[in-house]
C-alpha cells in the first residue's frame, strides 16, 4: 500500500508567517528604492539635467518610506517649475528698480510671457531606475515566499 501524508502544522506555520515576511520584504525594498531614486535625482541636479547654482533644489530632495511605499520629492518652491516646465503668462508684482545713475524707480505690475522647458530631474531618475526597482521588489517577494 502507498500512502501520502501531509504535515498541516508546518503548512499552517509557513502561511502564518508569510504575511509578515512579505510585508517586511516590501517595506525594505521600498525604502531602498526611495533612497536610490533620491540619489539618482541628486546626480541629475549636479549637472546631468540641471547645473547647480545654489544647491537649494538638490538640498530640498527627501526620501520617505512607510508601510504604503516610498516617496521622493523636493520642497523647493520652484521644484515643479523645473520638473515640468512652464508656458504662460507670469505676473510680476510692482517693485522698485535701481537706476544706473543711482536712486530708485517704481515699476508697475505687469505680465510677461514665459516659455520655460521642462528639466526633468525626478521623472528621468525614475525612468532610469524603474526596471531595477521592479526587479528588487520581485526578488524581495520571492525571498519572502521561499520556505
């Protein structure tokens, strides 16, 4: 007679720990991916896409990771202007202009046409790293599923 037996206790233990292992693996790979994306964006802001003038935009880059995933962003007020560009009318508020021969001259508010091209430092970094990040996540899941 041939018989097959299963060890249901071992299967239950494996399945019980699967969620926690997968969660930890995804959290670690998301944090790793966010850090690598921030580093790639910093490289893009160091001359590859934009030349650093003051370094404020590069210094404002931050990576955060949570249970939901990783986030990379910049807090500089002109970060979106650089990333996406701008085409339209910009309002210049009233101000005082210095005269060449001394003194100040008032300037009224006016609108000026702006056609500034996009300098994608963040999306370009994401496009560059997407295949590697996907592979890292797949490897993390495979590692969590391994008995």
